[in-house]
C-alpha cells in the first residue's frame, strides 16, 4: 500500500510542476490567498511516509481496500481528499471519485474522478479545476493525464482573473509538459478576451518554473507628428542563465523601419547592458541623415571588495537623433551625452580613482573638454597627528583635450594638504582647518602662446572656521506636543585673490547659490577657478517634529557677508560674483495639513532688490493613485534668457478601476504652452490598458533658447499600452510612470526626514 501511494506522490509532484505554465504576478489586494486544511498546515515536508485517514475501511481478501467517509491521503506536504477511494492490488490501481480535492503548499486542484495506474506510473484526473494558493492564477482542463515522464492537459484554460471574471483567458486544445525539462508545449492555443478570440497560435512553448523562455513580448503602439504611426514588437531571446537579448523591430510610418536591441549580462563580478538602435535610411525629406544609430553601454565590475570598474558610454549618429526618434535610455531634451570609464581602488590608507571622461555636446554649441585620463588620490581617512589635530591630503593629475577650443590640450597637477582641528559634541560642532592649494598647468594651443600662458602655477592658502549649535525645545504644534530644533551656523572663509584669467576652463563651471551652496568652500566645480573669499556666512535652520519624530516643518535662511570686496576682473566666469555678494538664500518645506505639502526656495539680491532664482510647489498625495502638484520656477538668467514656468500635475481615480492623469507646463515669459499630457487608464485585477495623448514643444538643439520660432513648433501624439497580468509585464504601469511621458516629469520636491 505504501509503495503504490508513494508513486502517486510522484504523480502529484508532476501535477504541481505542470500547471504553473505562465508568468505569475505577485499577491495583490485583488486576490485573497486560499487557506490550507489544518492537517496540511501541520504536515512535515520531509516525512515520506503515507498516512490514510477515513471514517470506514473494508478489506476484501487482501486484494482490495475500500475507504469511505472523508478519505484523506497525506504524504509530505501534499493532501488528496475524496468521499471514497479504492485500491486494487492485482491491477495496482487507485481510484477516487465523488469530488476530488488536491492540495500542496502552492496549488489547489479539484476534479470529478481520479484514477492511477501504479504499474505504469500514470494517473488521470477528469473535470480538473486548479488555483494557485498564494498568488493569482487559475485554470481548468477536461482531463489531466500524468505519467512519470510528462503531464498532459486536454482542453485547458489559464487566466489570472479572479473567479467569475473571464476578462481574458488562454485556451489550448492540448498542453504537454515534460517532467524534467522545465518547458511545456501548447497546441492550437487561442487567446480570448471576454470569450472573444483575439489571436490563434498553432504552437506555443512556455516555461513551467523560474526559467525564462524566448518568445514574442507585448507590442507597443503610438503615434506622433514626428514619426507618424509608431509600432514596436519586441522578441526576447533567452541565451543563457546569466545573459539575454531583446530585439525590437520598430515601424515608423514617416521614418522607416528601425531595429532596436538590448543585451543584458550578469556574473558574480560583472553586470551591464548594451543597447544598439539602427535606422538604415530615414524617410524624412528633404533632410538626408543617411544611416542613423544610437549605442549605449553601461557596465560595472566588482573585481574585489577594494577594486571596482565602471563604464557609461552613449553615442549617436547625429545631434537630432534623440529629439526626433527618442530612446529608452536618454531623454529627448538631453543636450549632452556623458561618457566615462573608471577604475577605483579603496585601500586602508589611500583611495584612488583613474578615469577617462568626456561629454558629447548636441546641437550648435561649443564642445566640452575630455579628460584623458584623470587620476585622483586622497587619504582614506584623517591621520591623527595629536589627540585633536588631523592631517588629510588629496591630489589629482588630469590631461584635457579639445581641438575646437583655444587651448587644445592641457596637463593639470593639483595638490591639497589640509590640517583640521575638529571639536564635536551632541550640541556643538567647531571645525578649524587650513589648506594649501597648489595647481600647475601646461597648456597648448594651435596659436602662439606666451610663456605665461603655456606654463602657469597657482598657490593659494585657505582658512576655514565653521561652527554649528543645536538647540531644541518642546513646543505646542497646533494643540499637539512637538519638538522644535534651532540650528544656527556660521562660517568664516579666507582665500586670497589670484589672477586666473590665463587658465582655461577644462572642467569648471559656476555652482548654484542655494542655501547649502552658501557654505561651500568653492563656488565653482572643478579646479580651474578658486574664488577669492574673505567672507562670513551666517545661516540657521529650524525644524518641527511631531510626537512620533516625523519632521513636519523645516526652514533655512542664510547670507554671505563680504569682509573685503572681491577684485573685479575680465574673467566671464568670476566677474558676476561681486553682483551676488548680497545674496540671501532660503528654503522651506512644510507638511501643511495631513497629505498636503508646501515647498519653496528663493535666492534674492538685497542690494539690487532683484529676485535671482525661485521655485515653489504645492503637493497633495492622497494615495498611491491620487496626487496633485502645482509648481512654479523662475530664473533671471539661463543662457542669457529669463525663464519662468508654471506646471500642473494631477492624477485622480474617476471610477472603480479607472484613473485619469493630466499635466500641463506653460512658459509664462513667452505666453506659450510647452508641454501637456492627458491620460486615461483602466486597471482591473487581471488586465490593464492605458491611452496617453500629448502635445509638446519640438526640441531643436540647433536653435537658441530665446528663439520664438522654436516655441511655435509643437508635436502631437498618443501612445497605447496594455498588459494582461500574469501573461505580460506589469512594470511601468504606475501613476508616476504615466506622468513621465512629457518633457517635464513629476517629481517630489520635498525631502522630510520621516
């Protein structure tokens, strides 16, 4: 008896493997997990013995055993329940009928009659209905035939829709699954929506476990004035366990047929992605781009815990590629492509970074310098000279090239030793430090250079004193107990003036003067400009916390006071520092009421009484699918032009399973709409569809930001996306993804420390 029933356990294992024949979604609110019978909840999965429970048992000449009345056959973590069961020793047959129920930890199956031929290791279950225990997915079959080698389902159905919901289903005349291969085959399969046949597949293969399988993915459909009708049909190649390839033919009625590819790989030390896009001939006339392409490589290597490598490289055939054809890895508004390859070492005493870096500037703009290469060295941690005095150092060598610039190449060496004296307590911080900044340049040009231009050295001492105090008190926040902190800080910075006008700008630009920027030691990125400073920066921050330590409010205000007027020079990058000496910067974030948030930042010139920059937003986040944002941003000078923009984002459920989203951005200065999106989405427990219409300014990198003719060119289009859960990919079907279709995507501008 035990021997025969052990073979049925093998058949049950085949049954469990065979029915999982499509991608399984995670547990959601749409699906309530089934409860296992109590006898199975207490079962031992390592116990191979067979236990039979029944109300009555009758033996006939030791050749037949009849069980009746709540029959339960338990083996390991599987359970077979039936009103009656019969075992015939001579024929080695096990029969059960009257309503069969089968359970294991992942699957529940019910059927009309179960018969097992133990001599041939085969079994048959008629009128079978199955359902996954802890996730969505169910199906049915007229007959389920299992053997030691394969499982076969006749007239089978699979869907992830809940019971009584037949929104979609995959019907097949026959499904066969090999026991050891992990793959199944379906013949004469029909995909139906609401019992309406949509497409027919004479032959289909699929995985029955965690293995991936090559095949067609769900298509993407859209349209725009730039490309016309846009249709993509991806095909996935499962090349190996740790790498795969997706090829996507893309048809554009106005442009032609493009081929997109994505190759992914993952090993214990390396991971990365290689993307290639190719359009042999663009049909857009009269412009003749010829062959158009995009290449992108992202790679990371963790050789050891100390050695790491990284590559990020993107290249396009022409400057208009992104704005006209778009890409999955770059925004159409990107004006430059970043390229970097680096090797880093993190030692106990020294951290080092060796990299080559460059920027491909798109459009009619000056090209940027490339760092070929750049080696940076720095102390891994401060060295204690005395109990309180610390010693730090950093250095860098870089070689820059740009054949289009006045200085075609340059070598730069920078050394910066530092002495630091920190005093830190929970309520008070004081840091005194002094550094010596030495930088040496060898510059070359296509033109004749003077000795002063070809070789330049710059030596600058730097002194910095920074102090911060932390106060706190209990406070009444609108009738509730709260905690308020007050954090004043002051910084003195001294750097003498040096004439740097003969030094090229290789990796340096002006940084933003926001509140946190007021306390920077240098108001420029890179090393080519070190700003003169004899200044005092004063600022403070106050915060309010509720009784559960959630941050409700934060406000910061700061200003730089110049103790000595900076020198006026002809350097375009530094000459406007004098005009911002009276800059007042503030930031505010307020959890206003329940789900409402207010945030703002202002940079104001007190002397000229002019607003330099500002941004503000009002946010409401009712739930994952309900949000609202009104934002405004202003800048007095962006590439010589004044920018003032007003934006509106919203997402709201309009009915059960229905979601409406909208976004609108307006150029207030030029009185023009620049970006608008309207989307409608339906999402049920087992399928979803989304339609998004958009209208936005056509980005032209050849035009000036003040060119009004560019603002008059608008592009309209729509996109259609659908997914059948459990039979496709649900990723990217959230509200935030819907609001990222335009030039301006939705962002949460606040960051409260909750």
